[in-house]
C-alpha cells in the first residue's frame, strides 16, 4: 500500500495576507495552534520566522515521547513559508503555509502537507489523514477567529503583565495576546529571568516601579481549590487570593504612569448554591466558603479602583478544554464508557469554551467601556445530566452511570457540595449587552471544537 501522504486545507480570512503572516511569525503561534486534545509541548524554538529557524516539539503518546524537529524554509514575508521535518515520526514531511491575497482587506490561508509514512505504516494512511483533518479544522478555526477578533478591536499593541502565567488559564491567554502583537511580561514567584518581574505575594514583595511601563495587568494567580478542604487548605486558598490581589492592586495604584487597567480573575463560586435561580451580574453573593473567598478576592482589588484604574472582575465559569480543568478530568472516564451524571444531575453547570474565555479577557483588556463585574460564562448553561449526555454523544460513548452524591461527599468533603454538586445558573448578561459574539454559544459546539470532533465542510 502506498505510503505517500498528501493533505490540503484552506480557509478565508478577514484580514490581509500580511497580517495573517505576522500572526504566524509572532511568539506563541505554535502554542496557539496545538489542539488541546494532543499532549504536545514546545521544547525549544528560534526567535523569528526566517530561513533556517527551527522549532522542536515533544509529542507524548502514552509512555512514549516523540521528538519532532522542523526547520523553516522558503520564507517569503506576507506570502508564506515551509516547515521541513529534520527529525520526527515521518520518513518525509513538508508543510507549506500560504497566505493568498483575496478581496481588499482579506486573504486565504492554505496549508498543504506532503509526506511519506514510515516503512510498514501504509495501512495507517487513512488514520493519519483523519487526524490531520481534526487538527487543521481546529487550527483554521482558531486562526480565523483570533485574527478577526484582533482586527475588530482596532487597538494598538499593549504591554500586559500576567500573574499565574504558567497555570492553565495563563497558558491559554498568553499565546492569544502575543500572536495578536501584544507584549507580555510574566510576574513570577521564583527567580525572574530576563523579561520577567519577580513578586512575592506572601511576603508582600514587588519592587517599586516594577509596573511603571505596563499598560495593563491580568491577575490569574491563586491556590488551586481542587482537593479536600482541610482548615489549612482553606486558609491557603483564601489568603492566596486576598493577599496577592491586594498587593498587586496597591502596586498598580502606586505606579505613576503605569497600568491603566487591572483584569482580576474571580469565579462564579461568588454566587454559591442557587438552585434554578437565573443569575446575572446584578445578583448578590451566596453563602459558604467559595462565596466568602470570591468576595474577599474581589474586594482586594479595591485600591486600584480607588486610584482611578479601570478594574474588571471576571467571574469565570467552568472553562472547557481537555488540557485542563473539569473537562480534562472527565474525558478519560467517558472514553472508557464510565461516564455519567454526578449526584442527581439536576444541578446547573455554567461553562465557557476555552477560546471564548480568552476572547472575554481580550474584550476586557481592549474595550475601555468594560469595567466592574463581568460573568465569563456561555449563554446556555446546562444541567449536569445534560452535560454528561452531550459529552457522551460527542465522544460516541454511553453516559448512563451515576456517581452518588454520598460518594462525592465522602471523597471531597465540603468541596463536593460547594463546587461539584452546587447548582449555579449564570448568564453573561453584560457580555450580551456589549455585543460580545460567542464562538461557541452551545455546549455541543464547544465540546466538538475542543475535542476535535468537528467535520470539515
């Protein structure tokens, strides 16, 4: 059977070819284009997109680690470039990226892959083509939507400082910003490397003037809430948010000529258990540990607001990505046919796709009219049982099992009632009012996108 491989995919873009090329040439493009269902890390890459620059990826397949080294060749600014495999799983591999001008202000992205499978792998050609289709459906959707989003903002590049940069949300946000032409500086708690700022939220340390040339700060850092909530763990969760946020807000307030915007992450845990009640930004707080944390978290950003800084508090729902968060923990049991509802399954889940979440962060950063509280959730929350059924449908697996509420309480304690079994039906009322257009407004669309289950047109 033939081992030759040929694959092509094209998508219209709403920006000129020059801007599409620059998006691919900027830092973070590789990370932004890696589908979240694949375990691929960027081991190293050369700066810039020029003939001879290289990138090395590590592909994790179970216990195996495959190294892929590629070199850029035939680089033609604003028109295209080739990726040539120097070392990797294929006998030969050439990936041509082309950006073709179309109508004024628009272009067409074309990806063409030519390769040769390893000896003895000819029977895998159909499977490889299917996986390429999944991958490029995702890549082209992200590229087209990101480019359109950046173009619509009509905002000059910003210098953005980010805490929690190495976490799940930071790894989503930073590549979106850098590919859009924004400069990102990471605030780190360990030793700072070149281009980073060290801060010590527990010890109150942040050098005076460290934020002076920063346009905006995005605050994501905080202790993970997942796990059994001992008294010690609850103190750590609360203080990591309250102390770190206040330190940062005070530094922003005191940075003369510094940040004009502070985006501080919060959570829909602010609303607590609310049954079937429809919740908007105008709704008050609930009762319990999570509402207590969220209220303290949001109040800690007060010094920046008092100093006239535009502060946006994003109450984030459940971000959907198999690379992290709740969906990552659900995918394997569902794939094994052991998925189903949690407890009664009647509790409301207020979710948001990973791409829409970074889109909301982008809107909060670039739209001067946005301030105060903003619910970062999709417009169609669902009950847990419906979520389970939809996930099973997308994965072509049954979703008939039930995890008893008692078992969850025995395993997780208080966290089970407040974070797993709690019913919170949150609507993004303010996002709707300002005209934010969701990329994935329904759960089925979001799951198919992040799990690579879409079909090419």
